[in-house]
C-alpha cells in the first residue's frame, strides 16, 4: 500500500489582503484519490490546474472534502464545488464532517440548491448533492472508500459560538496527520493532536494577540516542548503576521515550520 502524499496549496487566512486568495487548502493523495481539507473560495480555480494531482475527479480534482466549521474562509468555495460536481461531473461530493456542521452548510447554500435547477419544481436536500460521512466527537470513523480513519477531538475547538472540529487522520490505526482547525491555544487539544508518533501536526497561528479566545498566537506555540514544536506546520497565518512569525522562528531557533514546507511530503 502506497503512502499518503500531503500537498499544501494555501496556508493564509482569507482576510489577508494581498494573499492572492491562497487561504488554507491542504490536499492528501491516497490510493489515487484526493482528500481536501476545507473549501476556500479559490478551490475550484486552484486544484483543476494541478495536473499532477492523483484524483478520480477529472474536473475538480476533489474526491472527498473535510470541513471543520462554517466560517467563510473554510467554506466559501463549497457551493461552487457542488455546482462543478453535480453539473460538470454528474457526481456527488463525498463530504466528511460532523452532522451539525452539515446542517449549517445546508443553511448557507439552501437558497440556491433547495429547488431543482433543471425542472424548477423538485425539492432538494443536501444529500441530493453530497454523500455525507458523519463524524462524531471523540470517535473514530472508518472510511472504507478512502482507506483511512478519522478520529475527532472530544469537543468543539475553542474558536466560535458554533461547532468547530479538530481531528487526526489514521491509516490502519496509525496516525499520519493531525489538524487543529481554528482554535485558541488549548493544551488539552495539543495533547490530542500530538499523540505518540512523529507524524506532522498542521496547526493554526492566526491570532494577533496572546490570549485570544478564537485563534492561537505564535508565541503560545513556542511554550510547547521542542519535541512537539518540531512536528508543527503553521497555517491560517495572516500575511501581516507572517514576516514576524518567520523572524521569531529564527530568533528562537524553533523547529516550527510554515505549512508550505509540508508540500509533496509522503507519510
């Protein structure tokens, strides 16, 4: 069985003016399929250009999509992706998320999708457009068609008044990647993400101030043991903070990396 290839096509937050739209977009290639984490606005413009992506989807290059929560920078491209899958590929998107997040996604797009756009009469539901694989908090879900398992953190991350999930991806029961989603600095979550092993941890660093209740400040990650720091790859970085973060990495001799360095890595 071949390894999983990680490719990072974006690691900024959507609100970074001048980012060129390259907000968070991580893609895993496994068994000839793509698993895409989050659906930023540029998803249907970026991935189809990547001819080297191994995917069963010739148009979108998205075989499966994991959504952590419904903030705009994580789902702005979701409805566009559905259009491409349904009308361009005549297929359903394999959507992997918590059922509550799926409901929230439907609320965001239902105006455009709740009535069939061909006969303009038939009522539609989210399941008419996606094949939903539901994740449960604190549980491990086996996804046969992808050859992976996803273990979610036992509670919502500390980010928003609505549900936001963090998770580990496993293969044959062995963790291969952890993903924090959006979160304030949370040692209990870090403990979950950094279980025994050497697999990479993609962690957000989007806060402008230490002690934020919704995002993590880079200096907070510097308080972690070096053994954990060397596994951290930062995403959700505002462009205005990136130079400072890179300077702090150099000054402190920290092994923390930017998520762009986790590109074309086989795990």
